[in-house]
C-alpha cells in the first residue's frame, strides 16, 4: 500500500491520488493497478469519455490534444483541476496529456510516478522521454528497457 508519514512514528495517512491516462491501452494498464490504491482517495483525469471507468468514480476530462495548441490549454485545465482536487501524488501510464499535468505538478510540488507502457520494450516512448525530468519514480515493464535506462525501475509487467 502507498503511504506517506507526516512524522516519524505516526501511522501512514491516506493519499489523494490523481490517476491520469489517455483512454485505450494506457487506461487499461492503469486500471490494472487499482488494488495498489486501496485505502486511498483516487480520482481520474482522461482525455475522452470512457465506458471502462468504474461507475460513480470521481473523474475529470481535459481536451484531447494532438501536439497542437490544445497542449497549452491542457496546462490551464490541469491547473484548475489540481487547485480544486489538491492531489498528493500523480500516477500515470501516459500518454501525452500527462506532460501538461507534469508541468503544473512540478510548479506546485506534486510528485509523479510514471509507468511506461508495455509497448515500450526496447526504447522509451516520446512521453516517457519527456516525463523523465518530472518524475519521482519512473517504472518500465520490460527488463530489456530497464537495462537501457538504468535510472528506471523494473518491477514486472502490468498485463
């Protein structure tokens, strides 16, 4: 279980975790991690509607950006969402929308845990390359990729 101690010796407190993902395969991988977030307050931020999110979950939607001006608009959207939701941690499997979130998170001090997708076997994705400077922890799902990125962590695959 994830935890953060406010003081040495005090019991861990529940975190407020923003789960950020594009819909599709990125979202499917992030959903596989749900048991790890048990006991924490989570909410979702995606770039489109998704029928696979569990019913009744707290969720937000940002504009779908394709490396255009909407990326800058995503920064504004994430700033508004984070001001309202006040997450303690961001967890993401990508894709590009998390880069806008990372810019805001870095500015206000929210740590980021990024997980490279299963499709990144021998080289990181563009999003992974862009996320490296922003992440507190960076995970890969293939030992081959971890050998190429010695700063990344390998803990097995999600699927």
